[in-house]
C-alpha cells in the first residue's frame, strides 16, 4: 500500500513515499493533494476515495509532495516549481493514465493528463488565508503585524506561516499562481454534497463524499 | 437580505466547525463564537473569514477584524450585512 518513488530534489533525487492501490490495471489515477494544512484535513477523505476506486477496478496513487508529510526533503527548500517537477515525475514513475488535483494541488499538477480538478484555488487565496491566521495570532499575542508587511518580508526572506517555513520562492510563486487546469473537468463541492472537508477546523471524513467522488471518477474513466 | 445572509453564514459556520444541523440551526444572535468555541483558533478564524469573503464576494481588511466582530453570531452577521450593503 506504500510505495517509494524517486523524487527530484536540490541535492539529487530522494526516495519519497506514496500511498498506492496498485494492481497493474489499465486505469491509473494520480492524486495531487492540496497544499499546507488542507492536505492533512483531506487525507482520510482521499484515501477513502482510493479504496472505493480500487473496488471498481481503478488503480490510484497519492504521492507526498516533497517537503510534506513523510518526505525527507526540507519544506523550506520547496517551490511551486519543485512540486510541479515532482508531480510530473510521480506521474511518469507510476504510469498514471489520469489525474485528480485537489484544491492547491491544481497549482502543481501535470496538466497534460486527462482528469479532474476538485475546487481549484488560486495561490493568492491560500497565501491570504495563512497571512491572516498569522496576523490574528500575532494580535492575540500583542504583536501588530500587517499582512502587507509580512508579505514584503516573505518575498525577500521567506516566512513562517501556519506552522510551515515557506521559502521566498514559494511565497512569490503563490502570489501569482493560478490553477493549471486545461480541459480537466472541474468538480465542485456541491457535486459531492455536504460541507467541504478542507474547511473543517478538525480533520474528518465523510463516506458520502468519498462515494460521490469515486463515482464521478469511475464513470469518467470508463466513458 | 438579513435572512439570506444569516442562512449562508450558518452554513459556513456549520462547515468550518463541523456543527450538527441542530446546532447550526440553534445559532442565535447571542451565541458566542471567538473565545467561546474552542475549535475557533486563529487558523479556523482565518478559514472562516476567507470562506465568508468567497461566498459573499466581499473583501475583509485586516483592520476590520477584531474580537468584537467575532464575539457572537449576531455581531458577525451585522458585520457581513454591513459589508454587503456597502
């Protein structure tokens, strides 16, 4: 269920992990996870979706983005470019036939593959939310930091946001990054029913949403 | 207008805080939010405000966010209604 794959890194390739449901079948879905904390909040949901796809005959793989989850690479060294390169490499290594990019995953997924984007989000929106969390926490601690000032520092030196040390390249990249989807089908939260799992303050899962997402993908792949 | 805003705001809080339908429906003007609900830490508040911006198509500036506006459901509703009217 866990497989290693060679991921490009600044000091040469590293072995990174992916969760896989792999029976060498014809249809193979690469899942590009959301970024930052949204990855943790959606992980159980995505793995539940993978279980359902396995049952209906679709292989799937959920790789770690380098610097995230079990990765041996440093988070601070990452940029949207390094994540794009890594996900393209994962697609080739696992011979993905289709792709599902979730939320911020849409900023870094290999968009030559057919597939889906689930509620894609602009980089600026992710950045804005993390900056806001930091200014709110700062205010409680009696610090007067503004989002604009923090952003200025972040572009030059990098920045600690939401428990992650973002390098300057990642901050600058997020500011202008738009979802990369080109012809992939967009799935909205309303297609899945229920509230968005990445919004939840506490991570959770929802079998109904996993069923709905797996059904959309299975139907699209078979078509 | 107020009614419509209230419904959407309830849905957003339900999603962010994983409230049951009953608890979401029971939110009233006096229900305490920031400081009263332990799930509402700074990350959750940031998520909540971003979602409010997206769904109502408004922009909330840094300096508009304070403890008072987030203190109760009623205060937050008044704030959002004000932004929508502006």
